[in-house]
């Protein structure tokens, strides 16, 4: 049973006062009756004072009991309120006084709401921290003094920040001068225009925005791959335009000469042969561009089947046998003729076609082209252009196409698989090369799960190695 404090205290005071007056009235008569005539007033006063003192003592006792009844729940409420920040804390404050119980319930509800709000805020903060850490853009928060408050993993990686960067100034953690200039403006209250800087050969786009509490938040975007792709696209457009322009200019010039007037039949025949050769070269460039576009876009997927590699290598050579005979270049095939790899037969034929064409183009008369097939070999290491493959269990089939040609300079070897790259541009164009053959080879091999690399020594020849996984 609970009582109301606003009713209990007045009622207790009234009862004590009434009891004191009643007892004083009952006893004062006896005291006056037995007292001497001259002492009756003194006796009556003494009785009233004694009962007044008794009433005061009783009031003090009742007040103490009431205070204890009130102080106990208040103390428990205070202790529980101090533990509100602790997980799972509960407000245990039971009281027989209705007002205190209502207060305890109100505090309990408030404590529950605060705990729920804290849980939500902690969860949202954790989710936000995870999100900031997961983004690929670097994010740095600086205070008004230019000290790092927060930094995510991307910013640490892009700027090479140490593990104890938080709390340190930008000047003590960033080495790049341009970047320190951009980051070292903590007092700015305006959103800074994004600027591109070069940090350790990486192109970074840095922008900054002020925060309400002071300081700034900086975002860092890595543009390295984008700029590289833009450069590759510009080079490709320029190279393709140049390669297409050369035969087109030749065709147009000879055609205009033929149309300008009568020429002797031998010269007409010579001009028409030149036009036909340039038209064939133009057709080869267009075909190679289409093949390369199909490979790079992913529209072509290999039809993988068990293929005898030596058999494809031998059949591909038949298209070049007459050309090699006229140039007095020998060809031989050694190794395991029954080696079977997982490959697309037509695509593998195109690979050998490009490799034989390059070998014949750069091998002088009396030279030799040697093909060797090995089973169980590991993927070749990417030391001279191309890309190595992941080694599967059981190894694969390694094919080496070697020639005794002019060779490739060491500084040019890593670039021979690039589009339109030529070691000797004048000679390659004169002999009908498009500069796309090895790039097509690389894409075909990688799409089939294989690898291609090359090594060469100037004046002694070149060896191109292609590797394919064994057929299941």
C-alpha cells in the first residue's frame, strides 16, 4: 500500500499537536487541583511546557522516520542514476510513498530511452565508421589547429601515413610539398576547389570542406588509373589514326596519279600492285583492330576443349612454309607431340600465326625457327613483357617459339605486347606489320587462362613462351 506524502505529513503534524493539547488539557486540571493556591498558575504552565516538549520530541521522532522513509529511495535513485551510463544498468528504487515511486518510474523511463538512444547512436557510429573505412576514397578530418582527428585506411594507403597519424599535425606526417600546402589550411571556412597533385607517381584529386565545429574534412580520390586509361586511349587513337592514314594516303596518291593521265602499262601495273598491297595492309589493320576490340571488351569467350598443341603448331606453319622456303628459313618442331592442353583451337591457331609471322619478319635468310613443346611445365615468369598465369595443380603445356633473328633491345622488351608498339617501325610497316599481333596474342592467352612472355638478346634472336593449363 502506498501513501501520498502531501497527505501524510500534514496529518502527522495535526495528530501530534492535537494529542499534545488533549493530554495537556487532561493533566492540567489535576495539576492545578493538587497545587497550592499560589502555585496553580506555575503548575499549569509546567504541565503545558512538559507536554510541549513531549510533542516536540515525538515530532522529531516522526520527522526522522519520515525523512528516513524518503531518503532511502532517494539514495537508491541517486546511485542508480549514476550508473545509467553502464550497460544493463537498471533503476531499482522502490518506495511506499507514491510521489517518490512516480519519480522513480519517470527516471526509469528516461533511463531506458537514453540507453536505447545510446545503443542506436553507437550502432550508427559503428556503421558510419565501417562505411568510411570501406570507401576507396581517402578521408581525413583536421581540427582547427591542423591536427588529424580521423583518417580512413584509403587515406593512409594513398598518402603513406604512419599508424600513429591521429593527433599529429599534417606537417609532421605528409612529406609532399604540394599536398602539405593543400592540407595545411585549417582556418579556411570555404569549400576549396579540388586540385590534382602528384604523390609518389600517383595522381590524386584533393578537395576540402569546412565542418561546423571547426577544422576541415578532406577527400582524396586516386586518379592514377583513370589518367593512365586516358593516356592509353589518346595513344591508341593517335596510333590507329597514323596506321590507317599511311596506307590510305598511299592508295589515294597512286589512284590520283592513275586518274590524272595515261601511263605506260608497266607503270600502271606497278601502281595497281602498290594500291593492292596497301589495301591488304589496311584490311589487316582493320581486322586486327576488330579482333583486339572483341578481346578487350570481353565479347569473345574461348571454346575450351582438349587440344594437341604440337598438332596445331604444325598445321599453322603450313601457311608460312612457302614464304619460309623463299627466304631460306628452316623450321622444326620438337618435344611432346601428344601434349594436350585446354584451349580454343581456332584461337590457338591465331596465336601461332602471329608468332610465326613476327619470327619470319625479323629472321634473315639462312635463319631458323624452332618450336619446342613441353608438358608439366610451370607458368613462365613475367620477366620480358606479357603476364604470368596462376599455376594450377599438375602444371601445363609450355611452347617455346624461338628464332635466330635480329632480336629486341632490352629496354624495348617490356613493351612489345602493347598495341601498335614496334621495335623498328619503318621495317615493320614496310613488311606489312600492323603492330597489333603480340597484343592480340597476349589477350587470347590470358582469356584462355594461359600466359605469354618473351625474352630476347639483340642480334641473337627472340624466344616467345606461351603456356596453357593441361586439359582435364
